[in-house]
């Protein structure tokens, strides 16, 4: 697989099954709990439909018709103010370590700024050390408690960044 054929683009309806598979495959691989995480979110099988509202977007990393990862921006649930959440950033092993995480992350933060958000929030699992390192490199700071009502009670890493 050549890096030249890989693109970052907005999700399409036909990407749903593949993106769900990428997300769910990460949980057993990294020994992340299935309960209280994105694994059991009602929107995970319907990623395209879940990101069609105002001031939200979901991007995928794709090689032609093969979806290899993704991440999205959406208003933080049950939280007042212009705070967005970076959501469901997961990758297939085929593209990890090749710089696409940083590129996708930067694209999401740019979209968040363009939507008018002033703060970006994210939740993660401590097992996802490479992702947390990227978040820290981008200036995200650790919090001692979660924000909003994501339903992800098994995620023990909470971070924010002023945009």
C-alpha cells in the first residue's frame, strides 16, 4: 500500500461498515473495555448519519475504497458553550505509525476552529499511549475529571485544549 494513494476525506454512507469494523477491532487489540466506551455507542454503526448536523464532521483515512481510520468533531454532549469533542479517533494497524494520525488530528482541530469552537475536549483510554502522546504534542492538557455526558465511563483520560 502506497502512502500516495491514501487520502483524508469526509465520511460517506458506504463507509459505515468499514469504519465500525476499524473502531471495534481496536478494543480487543488494546484490551479496552467494551462497556462504557465507543464500542457500544449507538452511533458507531452509523458514523455517516451521526455527523450530519451543524458544526460537526467526521473524516476517514482511506486507500481507494478501503477505510483505514477516522476521527470527528462534534459539540460536547450536554455541555453549554462552544466546546467540541474530538470523537472516535481509531486506526487500522495498516496505517499506524505513518503520520496519518497527526494529519487527521490537525484537520479535525482546524475544522473545530472553523466551526467557532473555543475549546476541544477528548476522552481516551490509558492503553492508547501513542494517541495520548499525539494529543500532548498538540498541546492538550490532562484533566482530573470528565466534561459533558459522553457515556464513556470506562475512559480514564480526559484532556482539553484552547483553540
